[in-house]
C-alpha cells in the first residue's frame, strides 16, 4: 500500500470513528459517498436536511500552525448549495490530535492561497481557503456561532 492509499484509509477511518460524535451535534448524518445523488467524489463527506459537512483529518494539534485550510473547490460547491437552499449550514471540520475543530462557511474573513503537499509522489497543490486560527472553533461551540456573513 502506498502513502496516498494509507492516508486515504486513515482519513476514511477517522470519519467513521467520529461519526457518532458528529451526530450528537448535527443530528442523524449520511455519508455522501453512499448516496447516488452525490456519489463517491462529492465535495462534502456528511449530509442531512440542515447541514453539509466536510471533514479533514490532520496529524497535528489544531493550533500547531497559524491557520488551517481546505480546497477552494469545496468552498465554491458550498456557495452553489447555499444558492439552491439559503437555509443550509455548511461546516468544514478538522479532526486533530487535540479534538475536532471547525469553521462555518463564509462566517469570517479568509484568504485564498496555494496549499498542498508533494510527499506522496506527485504535486498535490491547489487553491485553498485558508482560515486563521482565531476563526476556528471547537466542535462543541461551533453550531451556536453567529453563522455566515451574508
């Protein structure tokens, strides 16, 4: 098994492990890859009638760096989903060594930067949404937040 496959398995197992914790906060969730209308490569991992959730698993403490990031493609898909249904709430979560942390779609300033890695045998750099730590919240306080700036 190569490094990319190991990382993918690690992330998938992490999503499975935290699923019950997420349901305590967001209600019953389905895996988008199991739903025909979304498919295996949909931008978000979990869904229900109120939420779309993207999960990134990181082998760091959440505040080890000044910011955390996710792919700009996910942010653009979030914009599309909100145009279709403005009542949705969209969250980007990071499961780190020290807990689960997140940011609600468009809820604070962000920057767009080239981010990624090249340690798995290929260039994996893309435009990413970069969120400063001061805007990232622990899961248990995330939903009660102010919501998106619209």
